[in-house]
């Protein structure tokens, strides 16, 4: 692993086959740097399609770290790995269905979750005190969550909103099946501890998925989710 991209393993209370990594992003390099040598032509083209340099480097750095971690786990060279998407649009290894992964990045942090036994989903968000969470409340919170959040003081409102946002993103990214319905069809508030508890009616595609909030750098919120059933062989 390059010294410029050194994922940090994170502790979690999920299953032992789930590994979780934080990637600290740097924006003082270029896409031509040798550290990105393992990226495919398609990945380079995607990185170059971003209008903002920071967005391009977030994608390139996180994908490079993912390639290196996957290569270590399956015993292959990072540059030969090929990716495709499944029926729900989730990225996966083109030559194997026996390993699952998911990534997220925001600000100067990336997260990578991987498992050889189950589906995984992960989300990280950079928290902003000036963000108007009410502007997207109908897309993220169900009515009961929104009403409960409104009763909190201002600082607690923001924390609760980001807790809900990251948990729901991680949950729906685990299968991809619930993304089209949006996040408001799930209810995870109020939060009690680190483990995510789905409240109210639970959609069928969420009945065999668990999640927990994880420690994130100051100014960020993050969550990881995993399926309770094994990967299809």
C-alpha cells in the first residue's frame, strides 16, 4: 500500500468477517501521480469527469485504496481487478460474487467496508452547522422522526439528522433494493446507543440487515450495515 494512501482499520461490533477501513484523503496531488497507477482507463475517465478537483481526488483515492485492499484479500494484483454492477446498480468484482464491498466518502474522509460472507453498506457524511436539514427532511426522515427531531434543541437536531441520514444510507446501500424508494420509508430515530434499531413497519428488504453507528473523526457522522444472511455462492 502506498504511503500516500494508507487505510486505517476501524473497530466495530459487527460480525468478524466484516472489515472496515478509513481513508484519509489528501488534495495536494494530481491524478497523474504514480499512486493512482492501479486505476483502470474507465476509472481515470470517471475521475476526470468531475468538475471539482477535490471530487476527482476523493473518487480516485478511495477507489485506489479499495483496489489495494481487495487485492490483499483475494491474492491478486490491484491493477487487474475488474468491476461491474449488479441488478441494483451496486458495484462488485466482475469475476467473483464471493466477496462484497461498499465505499463512501465525504470531505477529507473515505470509508471502505468489505466481507467475504455477507452484503455490506457504509456511509459517512461531513456535518455542517449551517446546513438546513429541513430543506431535505421529506427525502430523509419519516414524519415521526421529523416531529421528534423538531422537539430537540438546535445542536441535537443536527446530530440526530446526520445519525438518521448515515444509518439509512448504509442500510439501503447494503442491498441497493431500497434506494429507489428513498430514505424516508425507514425509521431509525430516536437513537439508543451504537446499534441501529429500525422502528415502525420494517420493509421486507430490511428484515435481515443490521447496522451500527461507528466512531468518526470530529465533524463527521458514519454508519456501517451488513446482511444477516450469507452471500449467494
